[in-house]
């Protein structure tokens, strides 16, 4: 399914990095995601892969307004997801199991998990969703990290 998203983001780029500033979470509804296959526009969702040049994951920043819900279940073919809730309260439903989520909750969902989300509160629900190919992590941080032999220096 093809989606289209345009955004004016403040960026900084170097040889081995790219950084974007998306703005405050409360202003996420300024972003619109066009989903032609569903004849739908979604507000409050920003996919970051194309803006940051990710090659092994997708990250979206999301705002679900009070009283709103994702109106469908979905699964994935290859990508597991991690939902990191950063503000507000709501509920997730995965394979018929309903549970509360709030700031500080992290949920991992395997590809086959039928998922949906709702904000049943009176304030906005904020979350970050990370997608990566299920079963693709080959090394943990400490095995993968390499420390160059040099002291840390910060400019004054």
C-alpha cells in the first residue's frame, strides 16, 4: 500500500547521521498522511523513515485525539511493532485481549497479532510506534557497539 506524506522539518545532517525536529507532540496533528488505497487522510501521524533515511526500521510519531479510535484491526507480513506511550491514556486490543495503556507503557506485538487502539479518555493519547523485521536482530547493543580509542570532548 502506497502512502504519501509531505512535511517541512528542521534537519541537520552529517556524514553518518541525520536529525529532524518534528515539533512538540501536541502539534502532531499538523501532519497529514495520504493513503490513496483507502481513500483516506490521517491526521496526527508522522512516518519518519523517508525523512531520516532509515534502512532497517520505520518509526511513526502519533497523536490520537480524545474519544477517537483506530477503526480497523491490522496485522503485519514481516514487521513486529513496539508501541511506546509518551502521554495520555487509552486501550489496546490485541487478539481480543483488551488492556489499558498510558505514559510509560511499552507494548511489543508480533506480526500475526491482530491489533487496534482507542483513546477512551478526555485528553490526547501520544505514542511512538517502531517497526522492524521480526527476527532480524542479530546482536545486542553491547555486542554490536564499538568504542573508538578516544576521549570525549565537548565544545565550550
